[in-house]
């Protein structure tokens, strides 16, 4: 039994020593490996120093070997942000590569202070020599932020505020402020000179004038102090600037933004009073414009009514004038028609007169010819035929009358002679009538030889 225990003790001791040695070797290997390899994250630039004193710049992702050396991780883009938000956004545990500071209190040109919130993003150079120059100068990203980027951010933001008044900023100059901030961060800060001048302004005690529109007169004092910031220039007319030191190390500006601007409480109260006064002036101006429009409307209505009456009177006048002209024209037309008719009738009368004269002359000529013919006939046979015809006609008349005479049945005479109404008395009577007719006809029964 004793022999077996003596044999086992050396084996256990040897196993223990082997285990210790193995552990020491593993720890040594781990120590060597852990201090000789690291993983390069994407989006970073690494400045590696080895035990031999050599330097290396690593820009590619993956495991890298640095035997017992040191390295610094530089983020390709660093951000300096003045922000009042307390929200923590940690997508990566890289707080040492960017800076977040409280809102920066700045003073505008008109001595109004405000808390500004802004963000500027810087890009680290990728060129090896330039990056090594940056790494040698600032050694760590934290040192770069604390000594170069954050001070430049604050100085530029305050320099930009000194170029503009708070009223100009809150009256539409926000975009110009952001543009000037980015310009100065990129190209350098303007070297300026502050100047104050007294300017005369037109005093006014009246109300808003609607005819002036938005160009209303000033109110209050007749003078005001005008503060201007003049940018200094060199002999060539180029604006003088204070360059940003980080530009010399290849750092560029990716983005620069003004996210918020909170003025002090007194300025807010003044702006509220100014807004109220502006609103009151606007209301007064609108009321004045409304009254002016009402006045113009009344004038326009009156002018319209006058125009309507004038138009009606003109229409009536035109109508009466037209009717008078029509009547005049009709009278003229009628007179001309009657004159034409008179002329025609005169011409017809003259023609009829001429025709009548010709016919009269013709009748006279015919009568003369007929009388001449009759006279020649009468002269030729002493008008025997005419006399015979007249005699025959007369005798015929008497004969007809005698044949129709009424003869009484009993005739009584007064003296015993031939009774009255006998044929002898009738014959004697007819002879007397014949002689009387011949006398009235004035012709002689005798026939000339």
C-alpha cells in the first residue's frame, strides 16, 4: 500500500506543473494576441504605432495586426452640436469622436442675446500624409474637438451674430444668417468694423395712409441711431478674413446648420409689443383702406348713376334727334316727291297742252277744211241738197204730227163758216209753222238759176 502511494504522488505533481505551464502559455498568447490585433470598424481611420516606432494609417475594415503597439480611432466625420435636447442617441459607442454642448449664448448686432442651437459636421482627411500631420498635431480626436473644432464653432457662430440685428433675423433673415454661418465656417471669419451713424427720419403724427400701402411713414423721434458692420477689404477689394486653422490640416465642412434661436425674454416681450403694434397698424391700415374703398365705392355708384342718367338722356336725345331727322328727311322726301310729281305733272300738262294745241289746230284745220268744203258745195249748188233735206225733214215732222192729231166727233162753229179744226185750218197752220221754221233756219227756198 505504501509503495502505490509513493508512485502516484510524482504523477500528480507533474500533471499540476503541466497544467500551470499550459495556463501560463495560454495567458501569454492571449496577452500577446490581444495587444497585437484589433478590428477596424468601417467609417473610421486608425492611427497605429508599433513597438518598433513605425506608424501606419488604416482605412479598411477588418482585423489588423499591431504587435504591442497603440492606435487611435478617428471618425471620418466629426460633429459639433449645440443642442438643448437631452435625448441620448447612441447608435454606436463613439461618444469620444463627436461633441454635444449646451445651446450657445450669442449677442446680435443690436445687443440682443439669444441661445443658439446649431450643428456643424467636419470631414477628416483621407490622405495619409495629411492625416498623419493632423494626428501628430492633435494626437487624439478629443483634443482636436476641444482645442480646434469646438472653439472655431463658437467663435464663428458669435461672429455671424455680430453681422445682423435680432430684428433682422426674426424679420426674415434666418436663411441669410445660416448661409453666412456656413460661409464663415468654410472660408474663414470676416474681419469687420462696427460703425454707428445718426440718420434723420420723417416724423409723423397721423394715422396709417392707405395710399402708401406697406411703405408707411415712421413714427416717433426725428433721428435714429443706425449701427452698421462694415467688412474690411484689402487693396484688391477682396474681403479680409480670419482663416479657420483646421483647414490647414485637410479638415473640410460637410454641413453647417442653424436649428434653433431663442432670444431673451425682454426681446420676446418687445417683439410681442411690436407685433401687436404692427397688427394694430395693419388693422388701422385695413380699416383706412376699407373706408377709402367705401368712399370710392360711393363715388363709383354716384358716377354710375350719373352715367346711367346721362346715358338715358343721351338715348332719349338721340331718339328724339333721330325722329326729328327722320321727320325732316320724310318731309324733304315728300317735298321732293311732290316737286318731282309737280314737275312731271307740269311736263304732262305741257305735253297735254301741246297735244291739245295740236289737236285744236287740227280741229281748226279740219273745221276750216270742212267749212271750206261745205262752202264750196254750197257755192256750187246754192245748198240745194241741204235745203231739200231740211224741207223734207220739216214736212215729215208736220205730216207725222198731222196724222196723229185728235179730231173731235162733233165740231161746232161760231159764225157759220168752216168749223174750227178742219183740214183747211190745219193746213194753214202748218204752212205758218213751216214759214216760221224756214225763217228761223234763215234759208231761202228759191233756187238760183
